[in-house]
C-alpha cells in the first residue's frame, strides 16, 4: 500500500501531465523535395524545454510506484543536461532533493536550469564517468539512482497512453501522407527509439524506424554487429545523444535502419533549421534533421512520395556559448562548411 506522501507525489506528477497540451507537429515546406513531406515534432515546448520532460515524468512515476522514492529520498541522475533539468523540475514538484551527475563541459544554460529548479550539479571530467559516479553518490547518501540509461525503455508505456509515438501518428492522421514512410530518431538512452519501434510493431504500421548516431558513439556498431559489449573511451560531442557503451535501454532489434551522422553535419543542419524556419534547436535536433533530409533526398531521387517525421529534442537557447558560437564550433567540432555545401546540394539551393 502506498504511503500518503507517495500517493500525493504520484497525483502531483499526473496532474502536471493533465495540465500539459500536446507538442506541435511542424511541417517543413521544401520545394526542392516536392512530394516528400517533412515534419518536426517540437518537444522543446514542454515545460522543461525538451523531449526529456516525458522521460523524467515516466521515470519518477516508475520509481514512486516501485517504492524506490520516499519522502526525503535524494534522487541522483547521470545526465548531460536535459534529463537532469526535467528531473530537477519533478523533484522540486514532489519535494525531494536532486543531484545531477554531468560532464564539466555541459552547456552552462543547462547547469543553471538544474540549479533554478533546486537541483545540485556534481561534475565529472568525461561522460564515461557519469554512471559510476552517480551510483557511488546514491550509495553514499542512501538515495535513489534513477539510471535513465537502464530504465528509460521500460518506464514508458510503449503501447500508448499518449506516448511520443501515439502522439505522432494521431497528429499525422489528416495529412496528405498520414502514415510516415519513416520516423527518424537519435538515441541517448535509447528509450525513445524503443518506444517508437515497439509502438510501430504493436500497431502493425508500415513505417520504418531509422536511428541516427553521432560520432563517438557505439550505437551504430552495436546495431550493425549485434555485439553489445562494444565500448569506446570517448564521449559524444553532441549533447544528449550517443553513448560510449550500449546501455540497457538501447534496443537495436526494434530499429530497421541506422545512419552515422558526422558531428559537423549535425551542427550544419541545426544552423540551417534556424535560417529556414527561425527556430533555434540543439545539435541533437541537427542530427535528426540531417538523417531525415538524407532519407528525403533518397526518396526524391527514386521518384517516391510520402512523409517523414523527426523530433526537435530541445531548444537552442541552451547552447549560445557552444553550438551557436562560431569560434567554439571551429575549436570543438571543426570546419562545417563542407556539410553546409552538402545541405545546399540536397535542398537544391545555390
């Protein structure tokens, strides 16, 4: 039986979902790709500004209903930023302490947002150190390690309950091509690709799930080889996606196709999105967008028509001193002009 405190915590989190409207589905009009309709689901419009708002809500409900969070329990998470921001929001909502374990190079705006919601940031030198450091902290303070990389794929109800997949297909229902030829998604925890892939199969939709992976990530290699033991010592330069090892939430068997996306291409696509739509998004959205535009160009060359969908993962206001800083990009990502030229070629621009 739930305690009165736990019951109230669950009600508060469910009420937050009840108050929230669905996120917008934005259509991109690109004349050079006529016949291929492109859509961006804008997850940056959640109260905490990213796709991770959905995940954080699910993780808190999962932990509360499993009896892992009680009154006064310190919640610990390993996160490069967006999940930490969203979890800090829900921790404040139910009145428990929160500590985010994150790399020192995490965007300053994300750190400030965690602190704004009352959370504390514990820094490590490299993304590969986050998980172990979070586990140690949880043991030391007798807290709960939320462990998004392990529990993301099981905390979300993939059959429906207004999850990201159900929302996309419902919003597409009146479009010219209501059943997407493909949905494109990058992987951080792997929870969103797991939800999308399972839902597509559960509903029997003829939609391909395409996962995109940045540099310094093992997801592509794990999917291609089936070897979950592959690890690397580098961390992804695209915040929020890519991992040095295949975390438990990554489910390669629900993914139909994967594409590697160079980090320079991710940043180039992110900057193009702002120029084309006036919307600023993070670099992980650029990864998604590059993958979707690649598929759209392939379909257009084959003379196929249809629709493609991907996600705006978070807003660009979190990255003024990194991905939107030309000097920072030159130093940390490199020359992106070649990818900008490729984009112009794909889109038929001069």
